[in-house]
C-alpha cells in the first residue's frame, strides 16, 4: 500500500494547537525553572495561550466557508485532520465558550490572598496528610505550579471533544480532558483526605465510564464497519442485519458521555467530587466539562445516530426525567453549599437533556422557535457563567478551617457582607430560572425547543422540577438575609485579589446582560448553523 501523507489545516486548528503547545511549554517550565520562580511564568503563559486561542477562534469563526455534506446537507466549516476533527459553527462557538471559562479558571487557580499568601493547592501532593513532611511543605509556602499545564491539557481535551469527527478521536479527547482533572481534584491544600477521596472516586468511576465508551465504539464499528461519524450515519440510514449490535453500541457510548455530564443514574461522583476538590477546580470543571461533554453528546447523537433517533430518544426521556427529579429532590436536603450546587448541577443536566430532545432542523420550526442545538448552546452559556461565579463566591466565605461551606456558616451573611451575599443570591436566582436573569432565558429556550418536538410531558416534569429547585435556592437566600448568625459566629468574607474579583464581576455582568438583553447572543447562536459531516 502506498503511504498517504496526512494533511492538517493548521489555520483552522490553531486554537487547539496553541493550547496544547502551551501545555507542553508549561511542562518544560516545570523541568527547567527553579521552584520558587515558576508561578508567574506559568500564570502568564496560561493566560496568554488562552487569550491567543480565543482570538484565533474568533478569526476562524469569521472565515468559515460554506460546506455541502452528505445528501446535500449544508453548513459552514470543514472536516479537517483527515476526517478526525470537524471545525464548524457549533464547534467554534463551543471553543469560544470553553476558552472564556478556562480564563476564569486560571484566574481562580492563581488566587493567593484568600489562603494568606499561598495557593489553594497543596504544597507537596506526595506527602501523607498530617505528616511532618506535609507541615514542612505548608510552612515553606510550597505550591504545585503543575496545575497550570494540567489545566491547559484539560482545556485541550475539552476543545477536541466536541470537534471530534470519529469515535477514536472522541475517546482520545475524553481521556485527555479527564486525566488532568482526576489529578487536580486531589490537590487541595486543606481537607486533604476529602480531596484525595474525591479524586479516587472520580478516577475509578471515570475509568469504568471510559471502558463503556470504548466497548460501545467497538460494537458500533462492528455494525457500521467505520468509526467516522459520516460512515456510521451512512450505515445507520442504509440499515443492517445486526441492529441489536447498533443499539448496544449506542447504549454503551451514551453511558460514557452521560457520566461526564453528570446525568442520573451516573451522577454518584458529582456531590463528592464537587465537595472534595479545590473549589477553583470545581468551578472550572463544573462549567468546562459540561460544555465539552454536551457538545460531544450532541454531535454523536445528531450526526452519527441521527437516523436512529427513535431508538435513543426514549432513553434520553428516562435519563432527563431521572436527572431533574433526583437532582432537585436531593438538593433540597443538603446542608453544604458545594453539595447543594452539585445536585443542582445534576438537575441542570436534566434540563439540558430536555433541550436535546427538541427539533433538530430549523426548517421544521415556526418563527421565533429555536432548534435543540441552539437552545442547548445558549443554556450552556448561561449555566457556565452562573456556576463559575457561584463557586468563586464560595471561595470567599471562610473561617478558621478554610472555606466555610456548611449552611450554618452562611447564616446572616447578608448583614456581614451584603455585596457578596447579593452576588451569590443573584447567581442562585439565575439557576432557579427567575425572570430578568440569564437562567430564565436559557430554560425558555430549551423548553420551547422540546415543546416544538411535541415533548410536552417532559416539559411539564421540567417545570415541576424547576419549582422544587426554587425552594432550595430561596431557602439559601433566606438563610443569608433573614436568619441570625450562628451563636459561635458565622463565616467571614475574605477580601480576594483582583483576579477573583474580576471573575465574579464578569460572571455577574454576563448573567444580568444575558437575562435582560439576550438578543445578540441568541442571534449568534442561531447563526452558528448546524453540525456538518
């Protein structure tokens, strides 16, 4: 056989190359620079790489060409890297969203004022908790600056995940984004055992999910004779003798992706990991992983298995309802802020899956309605800003033991620090879907999309779950503003550095603007077009 030289579209893949290249440079920094001189170069490199990649993403999005795919399907973009990476409108939008959230993640990672001049990450991860070695590392103010290249590798995987053009590339992206997160979750400076437990649970369950995904890919390859989404789509539409093989493959692939988005019944890792991981990691992971995984899920279901819609749709009905009901019900009984936000995340996954069940084609909609892709993209935008802002505020409320996440420590916070309590209350109202917040417009978009597809029963369940969710959001607001502080004193608000302050302000502004003037972003989402093959 003649060797065919692979061709890469370097200009279109530039955001990916910048992020992954910077991650490799960050590893070299760790090897070549003295330990006490690594932090500023790592922070500067990470921010410069993410901002450069964001600029490159905007340039790529502004220059997408028309693409005519299989059966005359039209869209904008190209299928690059020998069919492995698809750069189209939805890909570019998700890239921009991920890079914005990653910049906020770097800002939270670089925060040092809250811990008295040191970062929230442990000084020596190899030291056993409670030993003299750990105390010595803490006394010397050591920190793991490896967290910055780890974050960049995770971002690189997140960028590749929704842009994958075949199952093997998607699996590689899944591992590239997951492995750094497993490590980051176990690097908390305080509550080391809780952090290590979170990392171990996330790793073990994530390994099982990856195994399900890979086995599902093997079954689908056995059915279609191809791992490319275009090839799988052709085989599905042509029909085949081994239909059971296809259904089993779809089910196993869905398990792998539904685990990453934290959908029930695959959500068991979510509360423990959200609580135990460093809060900066939780903020980045809650927003970034959800965006990347839903982008991958949408591409897999719509592009590869679009012709088998009536087989996977009932499964998503069950998962969406279970996620909404379970997330809302368990969030009500929580007494820890991070666990409450974790179960809230599970409920939001259900709301997003409601949007996935909507109409896929704009030609099937009336004026003013949104396709499922458009609704989910906008919801991911509103959700990401609210989650990063919420967890950034959580890092500010502290007591002698560090972050004060128990409800008792938040009692009366509105009197001690009305600005911080007000910001957190606004994020909670957005997640509850109250009008004039971004969350209201996001829910309206996905519910409208589902209604257009005739999925009104699941929309009714979603509305009922939203009403239940309002109770625990309002309960926490009441706790902050209308409850007296605990007799031994509540959590105090620590003044953060400019990095965390700017992150909270930007998230607040985005949540407000997207709720009051959502038109420009909705129009941008509408113009992203559809997935191409």
